[in-house]
C-alpha cells in the first residue's frame, strides 16, 4: 500500500486472468470501456462512471473484450466495510475519479496521499443511514476462523478485525445479531468445540489446551456451568 489508506492506480483490463481473491478491499471505478466482472458467482458490468467494492477474500474474475480503463484502490481501510457495493454519491465519485486519474500522472501530486480518503467519503452514504447499509457479517466464516484460534487468548479487537469493524461496533452488531455479548459468543465457541472434542475421545487436558483453558479443571468447571445459547 502506498499510504495507510491504500494505493491508487490506473489499470487497463483485457483478457481474464482467472479467478482470484485479495486480503484487502479492492475498489473499482470505470473510466472508459466496459468491464465484465464476476464476484462470488454474481455477474455485473462496470461501465464508464460505474463502480463496485470487492471485499477481502471474495473470489472474482473479469474480462474486457474491447478493453477497459479503471481507477483502482487497493486498501485495508476498515471504513469500506460500511459502504454500499456501488457509490452512494455517484456524480461526486465519478468526478473525483477523473480528477485522480489525471493527477496520478504527475509524480508530485498529492492524489496518492489524499485520494483514498476522498474516494471513501464520496462513496459512503452520508449520516446515520450508512449503518443500515453495512456489509453483513458472515458468522459461519467468522466461527471457522475463531475455532482455528481458540487456543489463543482472543480479544474483542482481534475478532472485530476479521470483519473490518471497530471493537465497539462489532460488539453492537454481535449483541444485535446473536443476542450475546462478544465474550459470551466466544465462550460458546470454546465450549461447543470442547464438547465435540470430548465426544470424539480427546483427553480433557488436550481439549483444554486446544480450547484456550489454562487447566483441565478450569474446562471441566466451565462445562458444568455452561448452558448453550
């Protein structure tokens, strides 16, 4: 990334490179031509003045038979998780994209420094409405990641980072969507896995280690008190 907010570039698209995914957000805004895009099996077109946000780990492929030129932002800025798939303020986003495309041609331009945040500002929905359009949390995927790290002393911040939310916002979403606090949800993951491992014949000591308990007795006591939610 050129800055903490991300890296802007101009890209020419043509033949398909094959399906792939990134560990960061990729934001595209069409400048010329038409880009045929498939994201997680869903097809869409990006023509001049149109855009989309591809979230981390989403598999995608593209093709532009007659060529396409896009402004592309690669970024790990968590604010993009709160944005709609397409620019909310389309006219401003398109005008900004054309300006940034020109500015990037000049090595002394500040476009790379300020452009990513300006693009985010033009993309998101102003005011409280932005929360209503947040990306859904993939709880199955988050559960899978969490179970792979239960031997660690996980924090709210570490879990929130996996879904590109602040700890406080993730805590709100967790309570709203599961009815549990983050720590209650995490305890459920630990003890659900512990029950499965014990039922499979694993020793109490090894189960405790894999599920993040300091001792077999601590795990045994937690299982006695536990009432699955």
